C-alpha cells in the first residue's frame, strides 16, 4: 500500500478517535464500567475464535524460527484469556479517576482553585508480540476516558484483530462510541511512521517492546512519548540474607517468565556468603537451563560460568541467561546497579532492616523490592487492574502505568468577579 493511502485512512481513523474521545471525556463512570463488562463477556464468548486466530500467528512464528521468548509472549491460552478478562473486570471495581479532585485551595483574593483529573484524549499504543496488551491497553484507556489506537506487532496481527473485533462488538452493545478502540490493520512500518506524525489527532504515544522499537518511536514521533527502554533488573543477595529465600526469589525472578521486562538479568552476591551461596545457586539454575555469565570472582567459584563482558551487564537478555557478580557491600551493589541497570526493578534479599532501608532509600529505580521477586512489577500485581506499560522515565508516570497515569489535570477556578490589578 502506498504511503499516501496510509495517510488518508489514518487521518479518517484519527477523526473518529477524536470524536470518540470527546464523548468519552464526559461519559459517566458507570457507563464506562458497563462497556468494560460487556467487552470482557464478548471476549469470553469469542474464546474459540480468538485462540484459533492466535494459533495462526503461532504457526507463522514457528515457521519463521522465532525464539522461545517471543513464542511465549505471543502465545494465548484459555488461562491467559481468563486473566485478560479478569483484568478488565478488575478495572470496573477501581475508583473512577476522571473528575477526582487532587487538591483544592483558596487564594487571599477569594479565588477557589481546584485541580481536577481529566482524560489525556487519544492515546496510541505501539507494541510487539504480546496480544494480551491489546485488551489490557484498551481497557485502561477506556476506564480513564481515552480513545485508543492500537498497533501490535506483525507476529500477532490475527490475534489482535480477533480481540479488537470482540471488544468492538461488546462495547457497542453497552454504548461505546465508534472509534474509541481502533486497531491499525497494516503491518508495514510506513504506517507507523505516518501515525507518529499525527500530532493533531493523537495526544500521547506509549511504545511497549524492545529497546530498538522504543528508540525508533522516540526518534520519529512528533507526539509526546512515555517509554521504558529496557528492563535490566537485579537481585542483590546481602550477607544477612536467608539463603533459601534468596534462591527461591532468584529462581522466580529469572525462570518463571524470562522473556518479560521484570525478569532478573543480574544477581549480585555479597562476598561474605558467595563461596557457599554461589555454587548452590549455580547448580540449581543450571539444572533449569540457565546459562550463567559472571565476573572473575564468580567464575572462580563456578568454573562452568562464562566471563561476562561490559556489554553483558547492560543487556536485557529476555532469555535463560543470567549475569552474576560478587560485591563487598550494599554501597557497591548500588553503584553497580546505578551503572548498569535501567531503573526498572531491583531487589535486595536481607534480614537486616538497616541494609533494607539503605537499599530502598539510595537506589533510584521505578520499583525497589525487599525480600521479593522483581516479577511483581506489574499493574495487576500492584492492584491497578492491568497496566499499559512500565515507565522508567523521570516524569509523572513511573513504574506500572494504570488509569491514574492515563489522566492529566486541569485547573478549575471559581471567583466572584475578581480581576487582576
């Protein structure tokens, strides 16, 4: 398709989205909740069709030789669909964000000023091979009163079309405006380039995917972008750690779903316990298929480990590969994380309250854990319903982004005829 054809069709989609966003702006929370309930019910009713569409995507992905991490992100199962609809229904039970007053104050001249939450408007979500994002992102946008453009990866095109078709059918039954949820039907990159120039129709872009995708979006977009480049997450095993707990946390953080952004990529072990803990951890992880890379100290303790390069410490592997380093203090652990991490999610395992407080107070990551897996950095796990992404930006939206982060505010000022002298 010619780029001009993308432009014409996208412009029409943009007009529909803008019109829908105006309707959603003042839509009562109870009606938005009815739409979400109806969407969840339609996805459940259309489960067989959605799973069949996903199998087409899976077959094509296997034929292309995509790796296991991508296949895991792409795959939909009955259980994952149930989680998808549960996330939508969880949004129904959350407090209505639009119209909430963040603050109210009275000026000496009698002006009453209120800061009130309002929708952002039209949000574009650009993501890769994770069809569950389709429902999560759309649900969050609708709950917060925003219209949404969805552009998933080419690997998941059939799955995304089936999910969005179900969402439209369900939403229309409950009064959802036409154009509130739209999926870009093209897989060509030229269409995305055109989308990223539509600053007259789209108010915010949120990319979800690998570092390459996010950097491309940032470079090409004339629309504001909220991003996280990568999730290089750490677990630091302090000298006072419960070693059984530490092993359990590390195994979960690395092995449960290695292809997601909150999976651990590096473990740091205090030197006082490294000689006993490192070989034990290595034996357990290697049994689970984890390939270990390490610094000189770790490689001496675990001869099967490879030497980690400077680039390895900075890499989001998204696979069963783990860096391991030995440090002499919490200060040194924080220095390492600050140098090589991505300010996503980092954890300390310790029984020392002093060490835990030092770690949480001095490490500037979006989520900092004490005695827990980094895998909890997720909107659903944080009680936010679903999430639209995990922001590592230093702006108002940081960490898991849910309905509050998809609203902005306006000032409503009431007076009795005041004029400025």
